[in-house]
């Protein structure tokens, strides 16, 4: 095999690897979106269960242990600091969460959803604050 054939082979392998990396990025993006939607649904179900439990007659059965979702942790952080605006990285550091890009992108998505639902506002680009 000469050098030209070797370079052509390496270029073909590079193109295959780049295509595969793109496919994997698309899958990750799709899975992150699905995860965000599922966690939001979980938070809604937890809230619904709490409301029904409050309205139901008191029985002898103890309530199941509380499940804490990431959404609840985020909302609790904003409730604890109602006048403070957070950037995603600052929020991650406050909550002891990973600060790598994929983890922060998921949180950005969650904060966007909480903003659309009216829990948060955006006082500036990349800033999130509790709606008052």
C-alpha cells in the first residue's frame, strides 16, 4: 500500500467516524429531550398525588416516601434565593451538580420549561430568576 492509498483509507475512516459521531449526537439530543419531558411529567404526577392525598380522608396507611426530582431541586433552589438571578453554571455549582456541557444543556432545557410554565423569568440573557 502506498502513501496515497493510505491517506485515502484514513480519510474514508475519518468520514465514517464523523458520520457516526453526528448520529450519536443526534441520539443524545433526542434522549435529553425525552428525559426532560419525562421528568416534567413525573413532577406533575407528584404534584397531582400530593393534591389528591390532601383531599382524601385520612387513613391508617402511611404516605409513601417523597421522591425528589431534579425539577423540584431546581425550584427549591430558586425558592431559597427568590431575589437572585442564576446562570446555569452558578446553579449547578450551588446544587453540587456536574458542570460539563451536556449536563448544563439539560438544565438549560429544564429552566426553559420552567420559564414557559411561569415558575421562572429571564431578567437577562442566560439568567433565570424566580417569578415574583
